[in-house]
C-alpha cells in the first residue's frame, strides 16, 4: 500500500515529527463490485451504511437505507488507512441542459437561481454527495481527514473535464466553511436539506485552491498522485468539446 511521509500538523514549530502511514486513495467505479478487488467496494458500502442509515433516520425520518444511492454512482472516492475506510464521497457526472438530469432528486433542494449560478460556465457538472468521514477519523488523527477529503474531491474535478462540482454542505458540521477554505463559492446559504441547514456551493476551476493551507500541499499531492482506480471508466454524461 502507498505510504506517505508528512509532518505532524499539530506539532509546535520546534517539534517537526516525520511519520510514515499507510494511507491510500481509491476511486471505486461501479464495475469494481464485480472485480477481484470487490472487497474495497464492499468495505466502502458497509462504512457508508453505518454512517448514513442513522443520520437519515434522525434528520429525515427515513426507514431502511437502500443501496441505490451507493451503487448508482460513477465513482466512490474513498480514503483508506490500511484496510479500513477513513472517509469517502460520491462523484457522478450529469448534464444539466437535459431534463432527465434536472429532475434528479439531488437537485430538489436547488432553486433555479442556484442552478443558474452553478452552470454559469457550462452545464457539465460533477455531482459530489454523501461526504462521509468515519467516526474514529473525525478528531485527532495523523492526517486531517475531513479537510483532505474536500481537497481530494476538488482534485477529482480538476482531473476531469467537467465545468463545475456541486456541494450540499451541512452547516451544523462546519462543512460549508471548510469548503470555502478550498475555494468553493456559496451559491445559496442556509437551505433546508433533509431537515438541516446547508449551503449550496460550487467548486469552479478558476477558484479552487490546491491546498487549504500550505502544510497540506505535500500530503495532498502524495495522496492524489498515488491514487488507484478500480473498475472501468464510467460513461460520462457529457465530455467537453474538443
């Protein structure tokens, strides 16, 4: 497994501690569930279920959480530590010039004005959803997992040919402010999504920051450059014209 070296981020300036840890980024495409590496896909699914099932039951009074929202994604961007899922987010391409994508349930909370702002540079959109950090990785850890997951998502946009990436960021978890550190732009604030206030944000290519702070640049580059893609390339909803 790919190993990175980094400085312990909370150490005082005179205490530079270099450590090595087995962190790895996987882009899990749907076909990976049928591959010899299906254990990564299954581990990500189990982790997602364990986090979102109680959350949606509490805030949205939802009963059983079916697998549909998970298995229908183009990619699951997943951060592992050894064989344990630390964090993940969903990534799927859509073309908002088409009615079938406009009617996707993801956009039911997006007013028309927010959609117009989101698509100001093009209608080919990377939908980022279900931002998930596993409980034991939310506080003290050798990597700032939540911070880096936002950055990895932004890198996924830059590595694609989509015009923009979305975000429904839960304000109660401070995710809205975190995304702004990485260059996200607020499109509409304090929108009620699943019973909670969220900011609807857009990640645009010309505003994304390569790191929310300087000391994250090296671990971010190491993680992204060492990523592994499992499964066939998804059929993107739209490709930028040549």
